[in-house]
C-alpha cells in the first residue's frame, strides 16, 4: 500500500491577511499590464501581411506570409526560457520587480520593430533585426505571464484564487482584440498603400507609451503579502533559509504531477491556437 505523506497542520504563519483595496489594485495592474504586453505581442500577427512585403519583398505573397508568420512563431519557442529565467529571479528578488522588468523589455523590443528599416534599405539585416526583436518579445512574455500568475495567486484569498487568476486571461484576450482594433483603424484611416509604406509602424510605436503606463501601474504596487511574509520569516530566523528552502526538481514534476502538467499544457495550447488562428485569419483577409 502507498503511504500517504504526513501533512503538517496549518498554523498562524500559514495564514496571509489580504487587504481588499490592495487586492483590487494588484489585480487591475497585473491584468492591464498583461493586456498591454499581449497587445504588443499580438499586433505583429495582425500586420503580418504588411511585414511580409517589407521584410521579404523578393518572395511571392504566399511565401511572404509564411515567412512573416514563421518569425511570429519564434517567440513561442523562447517563452519557456523566459519563464524559467524570470521565475528564478522572482523567487529571489520579488514578483513586483520582475514584472516591471518584463514590461520594459516588451515595450522596447516592440517599439524597435517599428524602427527597423525595410529590406530594400539594409538588406538581410532587416529580417535578422526583426527576428532578434521577436526573440526578446518571447523571452519577456514568458516571464510576464508566469510572474503575473504567481503575483495574482499570492495576492488572492484562497476561495477566490481561481477567479482572480482568470483576469489575466481576460487581459491577454483584451490585448489581442485591442491590437486588432488599432490595426484595422489605422489601415482604414491612412489607406492600404500608406499602411504598407509607413502606417504599419504606428501600432508598434504605441508600445512605448503603453509600456510607460504599465510600468507606472506596476511600480506603484507593493510586493505580495506572501512573499513579504516569507522574507520576514527567513530574516528573523535563518537568513540562509532563503537559499536552502525546499526545491522541486523537473523530474519530480514530470513523475508526480504529470496529470496537472499535461492539463495545463493542453489549456495553453488550445488558447494560443485560437488566438493565433484569429491573427492568421485577419492576415489572410487583408491579403485577399
């Protein structure tokens, strides 16, 4: 028979008191910041048809679209690395600081896409610079969503943790929708030819003011009560406890928690496939 692991009784140290005002402020800042980051991330998919012509002009329209969307897929390969890197930093230095860093990286990398000259101006360096900016986006988004999820979870009361966490997905989808709306609005105002010439850069330039707003919202936040409590406890006792605390290996996650892991992977895949399909459909309609 399998022996059940002995569970320690809950003590007062395990209880975190949450202020409702701070909770609402934290959820709002995390969700709005997440929406701004995913606006930056999603705009690329909605202007892919224009980027294909600007950065891959020698190819036929179909290859241009494939190349542009292929570059769009690169950040999804980089995201896990960003999640691991910023996750470790968040455990050591706090969630709030890391969330501020990720939104800065995302805003700057997105703004830089709007500054990249066309292939006709600098040749092969144009798609190379585009790829580097997209890799920076993927790296920051990996840390953004992971950090924001932990931030919200540590701020939320036990009975509402799932509901509060759902606002992050709401923010992500809202960011994608906002990106689509901005692209449609700009293309309608400036016209198709002007949009291909210079109008496609405007949504990327919007990343800078949006990033400043998101940074302000997150900089004003306090660190999560759970993290503050953890640091205070360790400082009162063993300072080395911050480094010597219990660790969970990837092997243990894969062997003991594989069901939960597969469930999370499936949910993320289904969500992103639907969002990417929306961007791809918009690009195909724009070409048509």
